[in-house]
């Protein structure tokens, strides 16, 4: 949703910009957002067809809320990474 905050984006641009997402997961996520009325999907007939996604007005209101969560996660990324590593190391040393 954050990637669509600046305006419509092509599917291929979204796939390149979102690190680590599979084609299947992106397709499922965009399909769900479209189903929920949060994004629109527009197919431009060309060879190959171009598919654009854009936020609906309601999607724009949610994107504003999601951006706060994204900012929080970016500010705390190192903290979370450190604790995940520590937890994983302890779990490996003490299997249940």
C-alpha cells in the first residue's frame, strides 16, 4: 500500500520495488486489496498488456495509517533483528 501512495504503479514496478516478495504473494496481496475495494486494477491493452494498480479513496485513508506502522518498523528494525537473532540462538542451544 505504501508503494501505491505516490500514485498508480505498474505490476512489474511493484515487484521490483518490494524486496523479497514472490510473484505469487504479490498477485494474491493485490487481488485481496482489489477485492476489498482498496486498490483498482487497470489493464492497458498492449503487447504485453500493462497492468496498473492504484489506491482508491478509501485505500488512501488506510495507506496513511499503514505508513505510521512502516515508519515504526523502520525505526526499530535493528532492535527487532537483534532480538530475533538472540532468540534464535538461544532456541538452537536449548531445543524443546
